[in-house]
């Protein structure tokens, strides 16, 4: 493997040979949904092993994840997933991060690589064994693949971010067909997204790219709204733990203030997790009486929506422990006040809540 200096952090390549508004780790078990079946073609099985170097790490460092932002009206908007993948597959310059690949995202990335795009894909070391086949195939087809080592000095990667021909996109789940994907043209947000893709997380006025800060923003949204009787607070995450004390306290305070608090968590992450189960049991029982449901799907968005509020929270950060910088993930969370985006998130929540099982 090559070790290369990239910005202010060290990275390791693990690729096979060949060639107007704004939306704003934790333990591995509390991260993204289980990976979808690999979309790699059969040829990926014969690709060079992950330890084989790709030709010249200099190209990776030179192209990095730096792009000039494309001019566009100041807005955050929901983008149909097929629109995003179409743009991705035909792009000239791409920087893209994921936790694990999905069939749809891999196919679009591979099409771009085969077409000669200047493509950089950033992946976490902790999912290297899951991602390796697809990563090797992308490298063989011309992409630059960077593995974030997630060392003590470098926050592990969990964020799903992309800059495609100067346009920034965020995904709260894992770049899959049913995800809520947003485009963000705010220059300050663009800079924060670009920095996070370079594994140098920063924040803007609306967007955070470190998990603990993103969760603090979410908790503050609930606390500041002070929801009470007759108000519904809708909260969705994949994993939950007592480590996210600020979020839990905000939800419990809202419930005690008379608000109807609805919480959705992922059933697969809850299964066998006694700590999460205990946390949710406390929230469910008096004096809080929070309505909790378990989502049977293989992943979900993360969001907070409050009746009567023009601002919500959306992100990829799970409500789990993020108590120290050493294991505080590069993740994202942002406040959003665009009515169309809020409506899309509301529809997503209502659909998942209706299909979920009471805890």
C-alpha cells in the first residue's frame, strides 16, 4: 500500500491495479444500514487484491476532492435519485463518499470511470472488506479510491457526500434508490462538504460535518422549539444509544411538556442491542410515554420534524455516542427550511412510520 499526504491527514490507497435555504464515528454497530448485494460484475472477483497499489498515488493527491463550484441559484432542493445517478454516470469530475456501496451508486460510478471521468471515491477502512470488490473494480476502470484509515488523529468516515462537476449533493442513508437526496448550492455549505470529502471536517452556518456537532444542532432544534401540548415531534434514526444524551434529553423534555413524540429506529440495529433497548424502554415508559416504532427495512433516513416549525433537521448522523474526537465520525447534519424539502421528509417519515412496528 501507499501512504500519501492528503491535505493535513494521511490516507492509504487500497485499490486494485489497472487502469434558498440549507439542510444541515460512532461505534461500527451504530452506523449505516447493512450493505446491499454487490453490484460488481463477475470480473471484479479476479481484480487485483486490495493490497495491490494503483498506478501512482500522485494522481490521487493532485486531483484530490477539490472542484470549482458551479454557478447556480442559492437553494437546497430534493433531487430524484435517478437524476443524481444520471448526472453521476455522465460526469467529468467526481468526488464521492459512501459507507458501503449500493448497486445503483456503484453502477453510476463505474460508468463514469469507464468513460474517463476524473473520479475520486472515499471509503472507510472499517468497511474495507465489504467494499473491496467494488472498490477494486472501480480502480481497475480508472477511478481513484481512497480508504480513510479512521485513526485516532483522523475521524472515521460515515458521511455520504458528493461533488459532481461542481455541484454538491448529500444523502442521509447510503445512496440508494429510495433515499432522499438533496442538492446544495450554498457556497459555505459547498466548502464544508468539500472539506469533509478531503477528510478535514468543518461546519458552515447551517451544515456540520462532525457527528457530535451535528447531533448537538439536532438537539438544539428540539430544545429551541419547546414543543408542547398538541405538537407532534417526528424523530427518525437508525441506531440509538444513551451516548446521545443531548438528543434524548431534548426528546424527553418535549414529551414531558405535552408534545406527542414519535420515534422510529431500525429493527435490525436494535436486534440484540440491550443498551439501545434499555434506552428506548425508558423513553417509552412513564413519565415520557414516547411512541417508538421499529422500521423493518434495511436502512432509513435520519431527521427531526416539528409541527408548526419552519425548520427541520436532516442528516446522516445516527443518534449514538460521539463523546470523543478519537471516534467521532465524519458525518453530516443540517438545518433545513425549504418547504419542499420539509414536505419530502415529512412524506418519507409518515410512510416509514406507518409501516413500522410498535416497540
